[in-house]
């Protein structure tokens, strides 16, 4: 082997090893999904539970405030939609009553001037 090809071969060998490790990790993850949680997942879940027991921070307060603001925006939008529907309904009723009144006037009350 020449010294020119040794670094390239070494790089290729390392890439192959890395691919094999990634495949084995992914295979273990898939097995854990298929067969249920492994012991390692249970310990990490316990660690997460411990971490979530900390008192709320400013960022969690901001997230909560942001949720409340978003709910307020949604409720305001819903109220505006309901009001718009009511206004549109009343306007449509006025137009229909006006049209019926105009037709009735034309048919019954308008003098027949063609005679």
C-alpha cells in the first residue's frame, strides 16, 4: 500500500464504521418502538420526571401567558364572526322585506296609468 492511499482508505473505513454504528442505533430505536420501552428509556423517563418537578421559570410563565393571549385572540375572532353573521342576517332580512314590499306596491297599490 502506498502512503497516498492510506489516508483515503482510513477515511473510508471510518465512514463505514460510522454508518454501521448509526444503523445499529437506529435498529435499537426501532426495536424499542416495536417491543416497548427498554430499561434505558425507563431511566431517562425517570430523569425527565425529576427535571419537570422544578418550579416554573420566566420562560414557562411567558409560554403560559402566550397561550392565554392566543385563547383571547381566538375568542375575540369568534365573537366578531358571530356579530358579523347576525349583522348579515338582519341586513338580508331588511333587503328581503324591502323587495317584498316593493313588489306588493307595484302589484296592488300603484295606480294603473295605462288606461
